[in-house]
C-alpha cells in the first residue's frame, strides 16, 4: 500500500535518507552496510565534495602535508559499490514528518522511510561590523582552506580570532610557514572552554615560543576595511579594531569561535531541541522515524554527569553513526563510550580522554617543561578526564580509570614512574578487599 502511494506520487524514495555528508552522515551509511542493511540509502550533503575528514583541515591538509584524496572518508568507488546514492550539492531546507519527505533548496522532494539528520554546525559568526569583508575566513570546509591556501604567498599579517583548538592549530600551521600570527582571545586564557588553566598556560607558552603573538582578554570591536576595492570590488580587510588594545594589522582574519548546530529545518518540523536537536540513547529525536547524529545531536552523556550535551568530535560522530545503523538494522545496541579527542600543534600531540567540565581538583603527572606530561582531572576524588601531551601511554590507560570510576591515591596518579594501569589495579584490589 505504502509503496503504491509512492509510485503514484512519483517522489523519489529511499529507505534511509541521511542529511549531511560529513563525518557522522558518511559513517552512518558505511555502518548501515556493515550491519548488512539491504535497503536503499541516499546520502545528501550541501557541499559538492565526496565525504571527507574535517580534522586535517586545520592540521596537515592546511599545511599541505596531506592531499585531499588522503582525507576522504572512503575512496570515490566505495559509494557506488555499496549502492549508497550520493546526492551532493543539495541543501535540505525543510522536513515534513507527516509525509516523511525532505525538500531541498533546489525544490526537489525526497521521501524517506527513516531520516538521519547529520548536519553538524555552521561556524559561529562575529557580531561586529566588518564581518562580511573579503578575507574574513573560517576553517570548516575544504573550500575554506583551499581559499586561504591559494593566497598564502600574499599574506603576511594573519589575525586569528578565538584561542580554541581550531584557532591554535591554524596558528601552529601558519607560524611554521613563516607568517606573522596574532591570536586574539576574549577570555583570560586559551582553550578555556575545554581544558583547565595548566594546559592553557602550557599551550600559550608554546605558541609564544614559536613566535605567535597570543593576546588574552581582548574584545573585538570591528573588522576594519582599507577602503581599497578588492577582488569582487568590495573593500579589503586591513585590521582588527579591539576594545582598549588598538587596531591589529591584518591581511586576513580567521575566525574560530565555535559552531552553531545546523538544526533549523528539523526544529521547524517540530523536533525538540535548542542547542542542537534532542536525542535519546538510540539517537532517536522526538519525531517518529527521525534520528540525529554527530555535532548536532544533543544527548544525555553519563561522562558529563548526566547532562544533555553536544560533543564535537570524530569519536562521537562515529559512535552515534554505529548506534543509529544498528537501530535501523533492527539490532539491539547501547553505546556509552568514554569520549576522546586529539589536537596536533607543532610537535605536540594532545590526546584527551573523558570530559573535564565540573572537575574539582587536578593533578599534574610529569613535568610540563619536558613537553611530555598529563593533567588528570578529578571530581569527588574520581578521575573524570586526562589531557595527555606527548604521553600516549597515559591516554590509553586513562580510559579504564574513567570507565571504572576508581578513587586512586593522588600520590600514585602524580607519579609517572607508576603506570596508571598499575595504580588502577591496586586501587580496585583495595576496594574489593
Ligand atoms: P560535519 O562533519 O560538520 O558534517 C556536516 C555536513 O552536513 C557538512 O558537510 C554540512 O555542510 C552539511 N549540512 C549542513 N546542513 C545541511 C543541510 N541542511 N542539508 C544538507 N547538508 C547539510 N574532532 C576531533 O575529534 N579531533 C580533531 O582534531 C578535530 N579537529 C577539527 C578541525 C576542524 C577544522 C574542524 C572543523 C572540526 C574538527 N573536529 C575534530 C570536529 C569533527 O570534525 C566533527 O566533530 C565532525 O566532523 C562531526 O561530524 P558531523 O557529521 O556531525 O558534522
């Protein structure tokens, strides 16, 4: 009956329509086929590129060390071989949950059996004047990075607004390329949203040692044009006017101040949510047959003290993609994996396990001046997260500490001569004795 109606309406129909061909969307399609799901799949994305990994955009793709082919999530042939219909260059602008259809900006309507919303987020824009000037850039897509790279030889003064991971990674790449880089951060330390002060101070010192001018507590007043027509005839940026700290010269401004989840069409269709779309443990939204995964999915996370959060990480995108694929394939599942994240800056590999928000104590394991150490975050005596700088062993062994919620004596945690797994073992023996 249902399929008859579909034939009569002549609307293209897929058993699963995935909106957003980024990390979470592409991985959902991959995971569906891995789960032996035999139904039809459409993967719709507004970018025109094959699905690719975003982390290298501010790291080795930006620096030119990795080609685009090397950051593809799967080679081009994969999608056709697995009968996954890639519908690129399509922006979905509305969802009709009653009719089970989505409509694109071009006016195409596509029917779905199940809909997976995987749209990530758009870069948060500055609120000040001058934000539309040419050469105000973001690090979000391949096109953004290719645009910046194509003019690098003409750029000397680079201002980065925002001292989060993306801003700092871009600063590391650009300073290594010999550019004069200034980072303007509104708060009193970099990485304030994601890490404790010790890690912030460490990275500030590292960047300054590499010649990056890190300025803290700086409020941006306006982006200033030179009055000279540029490219398309518009004014060209020449500086960033700050409150109380003068105007910083700029040939280009890179803005890295977070993302805004791209969930408008879904919320307009009646799905619950605010900062993202709300999902349950199976990634179901409040709309029937509609799921959400990745950066846009606000879920209850036990590692965040049971709060509803969005995680902007590859690990979360992959885990939620696997969960939703299993659910759609009719398999039982539950995922409650410890969150993890990484960042590369210069020769430093930061690996984070757990979520440090809400910590009430920290322990430094090792000596930051050696450039190999870990910061352990505790809440009520239990380890909730580790930031490990060039300390992969701590990172790997840290998962168990967080998962098992052990209380380990501080002296053992602080002593790099004692492996964390041994500290955990002696602690669990003490508990069971
Ligand atoms: P995205 O990968 O952003 O994909 C969403 C896609 O949906 C985009 O292509 C978007 O254009 C498209 N879209 C949006 N709206 C629509 C619509 N209405 N219709 C059709 N398509 C739409 N994570 C880490 O764990 N480690 C890192 O080191 C790291 N570094 C990063 C560096 C950069 C520069 C960036 C930008 C992110 C980084 N991340 C990192 C975060 C990680 O890349 C994201 O968490 C991950 O890509 C999330 O996947 P997603 O599919 O939810 O969103």
